[in-house]
C-alpha cells in the first residue's frame, strides 16, 4: 500500500495530526507526509490512498485572506503563536482547485476549535467533497481533530489520529484501493 498525506498547517497542529495519521498508516505500507507546497501531481500518481487535511478557518477551508490573518496574528506583540515552517505556502483549497483526476481512495481531516461543529465549522467536509470531485473514492467519513483556545491539540488527539490512520490502513487493505481493483479486473 502507498499512502500520501497532504496537509496545510498554520501553527503546527495540523502537521502534528498528519504525522500521527502517517504513523498509524505506516504498519501497512509506504507513507509520505508532505505539506501542500510539496504535493506535486507526480506524488499522487502511484498512491492507493490520499489523505488531505487542513485547519478550519471561518467555518471551512482556509482562503488567502484567512491565511494572511493567521500569519499576522502570529506577528502581534506578545503572541504565543508560532507559524509552521510551511505556513506561507498555498492552502489546501488552492491545491485542490488545481488538482487533476486521481484514481485512489481518499480521506479528509481537519483541525478545529473544540466545540460543536455547527459553531466551529469543519474544513474536512469541503475537502472530502473536492477530493471526490477529482475522482477519488472516500474510504472514511471526514474527521475532525480538536485544538484548545490556546491553540494546542486537545489531550488525546494525536493518539486518536494514529488510531484513525491504522483504521484507514485496515479498510484499504480489506477493500483494496480503487486503482488496484480496476487494474486487477480482466480486460
């Protein structure tokens, strides 16, 4: 199994979740975890599973304006926020907008403030919808991982992400990737 995890992270929480999902997937095969800026078209070509995640900004995926605001917040005097090394790159929404068709299974995740999704929003639902428009087949429902008001992962979220990664691996191995199933069908 080959899996690619593509993430957008402003302050490191989404990157930490992507790494934890990757750790859960690694027992089942080859896994690459990359920021959006490094996720070129060739990377997805041989993937059996593509997992994409980003932070929830203004109830959905980030936009250029919300990414700019996040960077500005980290630069204010007294701010404890530290930008992720890849934070100045493109966002998941932009990347998905330019993505071609991909023949693989997929899963989507987000990081968001703890609280009811109706109040916080969920970027993962929009990510999942766009992945499916690009030909990918959903392997799991979109998943959210929670952060505190102090912008730290809530307790247990990294472990939950590892478990979710392991669950994705189990499902993929049991069901087979869409691409692998189609390649095995008689002509």
